[in-house]
C-alpha cells in the first residue's frame, strides 16, 4: 500500500523567497495559481495577450507576461499548457532562459516521460498532479479542503526536489486531502490508460452502444437516453462515495444480480485483451507519437471524429431532454 502524506509532512517554508511561474492560465493553471497565491507564495503568470485566459488572469489580479520573461524571473517554472503544445513552448521560450538551480514543474508527465522535453541535468524536474480539474482544486481549497495529489521527482539536482514538490502540493491544498508519491512513468501511463479504456473511451462508447441497441430495437430515444446516459451519474456518484460494493447496496437486488450475471458478457475476455493492447501502445509511446503527429498534421482525424461524435443522435436527444432539467445547468461550470 502506498504511503499517504498530509499537511504535517510538508513545509511551506521551502517555497519562501521563491517565485513560481504558471505557464498557461487555463483551468488547472488558474486553480493552482490562485491557491498558491492564497498560500503566500509569489506567483507570476504567462499567457498570450488577446486570449480569454489572459483577460481572466488580469481580472484575478495578475500581470501576465511572456513565457521567456516568466522563466527568467521565476525559480520554479510550472508548465500547464496542453500536452501537444508544451515541447514547442519549452524549446522556444523556456529552455533558453533556464539556469542551473531552477526547477521545472509539471502536473502531467507526458512530455518528460516520452522525451519530448529533455531538461538539462542541473535543474530539478518534479510533478504535482491534482486528481481533479482545476475548478475543483480551487473550490475545495476555498472551502477549506483539498484535492488529492500525486507527486514525483524525475531529476533531483538540488537534493531537495521532493520537499519542493511536497511544499507545492501543500500550497495548492493537496496535503489536506492526501498526497501519494509516484513516478513520471507511472502517472503518465496509468492516466492515459484510464482515459482511453474507462473514463472517456470506454465509458462513452459503452453509452452510445447501449443507446443504439435500444433505439434499433424500437424503443423511444428519450427512454434510451435516460437509461444509458442520464442515470450513469447516479451510479458513478455511488461508486465514488462507497466503492463498487457500496453502489451494489444502493441499487435494487435485480440490478445487482444483472451486474454479476451479465457484466462479463459485455466486458469479455476479448475486451480485456484489447485493453492490454491499448496499455502496450501507451507504454511503448505509440499513442503519444500518434497524438503529437496528429497535431503536427492539422488534426484532420481528430476533427473528423469529434464531428461524428457531436452528430450522434444521443447528443440531439440529450440537448432536448436537458432543457427539462434546469437544475443540472450548474454542472456546466465543471
């Protein structure tokens, strides 16, 4: 079992007299940046002028600057732009301004693990990865809580890198909830696998397949939507709070029996074999290269698949039905 670290295991004084540059004021950048500032840490922000994120940073009281100048001024440079942009930004703006003794900080290990960013050996390379979106990182912090974090050290030039990562985790509220130490490799590979097989790819394809099966059998699309999409939240909320066993106690015995007796007919041995193939593609870097190349060549496949997904009948049915439920509007902020 992994050891879990809490507030008493981290020292904010490690960040005293240090300046952190947030490169990219998106959802995660804003959440962590505001929490850091509220924890007494000196924070500067880098964003592109003319963008919504730039304007938001100004509204939040920051004075955004270029990534090159931010790197010059900061002791810790936290790169929070999208994965496919990080290497370009690093090579053009950050690398020329890095000096020995500084630290590079990430919240996802993609570019370090797959070698798209190769830092010099005389700087620390660390990770603090909140297990939740930046909006939740912020709201939990403001409420006096926190979101669990992962921390990792890839390079320990200062011999103080882990303490630095733990201090950052504390400053964003992570140690209030619990922090687990991992590696860039483990965080990256499990994160990508989980997204593709369960959280995004697996879940959404299962929902569409269930919806299509009912509609093709002659059932009303609205009924199919409620049974195969709408009620997913009820089940996942129960799993989130009480685990799978706890969820089983919250549904009917009929539903529980259907789970045990039919679930393995959906997730078959062949499905599990395919999961292992996907994991191998994550481990050997095939997926990472495919995604980077997709962005280099104009995202034609990505745009096509997004359009196809947006045009699936479940989207039109859902848009209509959600108008009947104004209480769910708040979820759009997540």
